[in-house]
C-alpha cells in the first residue's frame, strides 16, 4: 500500500511539471527572444510597400539589392539618430515662432526632422541595424524593374522605434553618369496610419 502511494505522488508531480513550459519551450519565449530588436522580414516588406506608395516611387526604376548602409548621408547613424533625440531639458516655444509669419516661413526649412526619439529608441534601432548586417532586398517582394540598369532605387533598411510607432530610413534614386538624388524620411504612426516627414536631401 505504501508503494502505491509513492507511485501516485510521483505521477502527480510529473504531470504538474509537464504542464509548465521549460526555458526553450516554443510556448513561452525566453527572455533573450523577447528582447530581440529585429522586425520579421515580412513586416519590413509590408512597411516598404507603404513607403513606396507614400513617396510615389516609380517601380519602373531598378533596385539595388544591397541596402544603403546609413539612414543619412551627412553622419553615421549613431550620430544622426541622436539629432532626433527628444529635448527634455526645455519646452519648445511655439508661440515665439508664430509671432512673425515671415520668419516662420524661413525657419521651416527642408531637412529639419522632428525630435521624437528616446534613448531607448536609438539603442533599439542600432540593435536592429547590427542584426540585419548582410541583409539583401528581395525584389520579387517589392516589384521594381530588375531589367533597368540605367536608373535604380537604393533603400536603407528602415529602423523602427521600440514601440513600433516611428521609423527612419534613407531613399536614393541613382543613374549612370553620377546623377541622382536622395533623402531621409521619418515616419510616424498616427491613428493607425503612417505619416511621413522629409529630412535631409541632396541631388547632383
């Protein structure tokens, strides 16, 4: 009778243990998986199709499969992203800028993106960039004209904020003979819709 009780207790203990996922169980991601920065490729391509529509990009152009290494031409990403860091030391004086219509028109110049990122966002974005080293675009999922070798698009990988509500990337359009243009774009998700703001640009 004593052995029967021992066996019963052992069975109950085993059943209770089996009900709890272990550290590597697919039903409960480990902490390292929860902290991973990259976005799945499918979500990157879904976002890129939104970008193409928002920026009115002509799919008749070709596509460089190797991504643009940085999101701005003037500075490395580590430095450029800090320029978008939210200024928490003082409030912006909106009224002061609106008192003079002439000066307001001059100050709202091309290339100034809103400061909307936190330090956590910047760290998260740089982790994404490091994770996607070696990434190449799949044109079958973007639909550009692969036979066009005269002019082509070059995209950086979009870098997303920690909450997924902001993204920054570089768009370039190049052609033979050292001609082309390019610009940095900040996207923000508002009311479940992506809104874009154009930043630094260049052409030659």
